[in-house]
C-alpha cells in the first residue's frame, strides 16, 4: 500500500480520494474548502494544512483541480510543489487542463527529476464514485508503470497516450467528438420526431444501423427513451454544459497549436456556448436537444 497526497476534493476528487482510502492506501488530503476536507476526514483520510504538507514525502501526489492556472500555481515556481518533492514521488495531475500547461509542468518536473504524468479522466461523478473512470495519461513509460499501480484503484481503463501533455490532447479529442455526436444524435432524433417517428423506435433502428454511437447507446438525449438518462430526469447532470464548453475551449486551443481547422468542433463549441449563455450552463450537456427544438 502506498502513501498518497491528494489535492482538490471537489465533485470528482472527493470520491476518487475516498476510493484510495477504501483500497487501503494511507491518504493525506488538502483542499481550500473545509467542508470538502471534512468529508475525507470522515472517510478515514488525514487532513493537511497545506498542499505541501499533503505532498512532501509521499509515494504519489494526485491533484484534481479546476483549470490550468490552478495546476500551474500548485506545482510551478519556487514555492510550487515540484521544487519541494523528492525524486521518489510520482505526480499525477488528473484535472482537465490545457495541454500547454500540462507540458510545461511535465518539463519542469523532468528537469527536477520528479516523475509527472497528466492523467485526465473520462467518466463523470458517478464513475468517480464507482471507481470506473478511464484515465488518459501523458508521461514517460516508467512514470506510466508507477502511475497505473494507483490509478487502477480509481478506474477501469488506463491508457498511455504518449509524453507529457498527450493525456490532455486525447481528452480534448474525445470530448470534441462527444459534443459532435451528441449534437448529431439530437438532430437526427428531432428530425425523425417531427416527421412522426417515435424517438424510441428511431433510436432502436439507428442503434442497429450505422448511426450507432455512445450518445444514442447509453445517454439518449430524448426524454422518455431511456429511463435513467439525464434527458428523462429534467436534464439534471450528469455532465454539465459549463464543463462541455470548457472542454471544447481546450479542444480549440489544441487545434490552434497545430494550425488545424476543425469546422465541426468549432460549430459544436459555438452551439454549446450559445446554449450556456441562454442560462443552461448547469444542465446536462444532452439538453442541447432543447436548443435545436427551440
Ligand atoms: P470542483 O469545482 O467540484 O472541485 C475542484 C476542487 O478544487 C474544489 O473543491 C476546490 O476547493 C479545490 N481547489 C481549487 N483550487 C485549489 C487549490 N489551489 N488547492 C487546493 N484545492 C483547490 O470540480 P470537479 O467537478 O471535481 O472537476 C475537477 C476537474 O475534473 C476539472 O478539471 C474538470 O474539468 C474535471 N472533470 C470533471 C468531470 C465532472 O463530471 N465533474 C468529469 C471529468 C473531468
């Protein structure tokens, strides 16, 4: 069993850290929120007074923070964690952030001899609680081998995408495609419904045909087709529109860095941004159907 410092105990980090406690690891946590820390204390973790106190001397340091600026502030600079860690510590940042910051932190870690891997996840709060997340990792082969020994206690599929930053690129590609096929699925279902088809029957037809995709199969956006989908529960998230807009912004940055024109991704971002600005940021991302219906 390992010693783990866990920083960032929000909707995702909280249940992930609890799974590490349950797996028998010695977990020390830090979050700016006392409430979040208390939940982990109740689950059996030790609460530190600072990120450094949670991280220094641990086998692993994990973080699950909102955005690149939080990750950079936590790890970089003279006061940052990297400067205080020993080479025996492996750092896994599971936040969804821009690939450029992930590469920057990876390079700084390499210069100091600390193993670092960006390890963003696919799967929402339910998967974090169930320990069934997918991890997309960017780092050296050595760091990946060490990292997966602990990631396996929070997830089911652990992929080595390439060097530092590659995990964030994989996440950006995946979520851009998710947005595109969700919008496409909504369009097809609405077009069928307006022509008198039952969305449930049309879903069955497309699931057995070449239109089959994840949005249709496990996350049907049409209310009433799938009992447990957010669509059948008032579009309660699930995966919020706000987070999809964030992820599409990161995908556009990735495209921009390689001078790649991605018209479908750009349109998906525009549609989701409009949907967010209309006051739907806190709704599940499958509610984009309502925008098409309006
Ligand atoms: P959240 O806002 O619920 O949690 C973030 C936590 O980080 C908060 O508890 C906050 O207090 C803490 N924090 C912020 N700055 C800190 C600092 N400097 N030191 C210590 N703690 C700090 O967010 P979340 O939903 O848990 O998402 C975290 C990351 O996971 C994001 O990058 C998000 O894009 C990604 N993600 C979220 C989901 C989802 O469905 N929620 C799914 C996949 C990926």
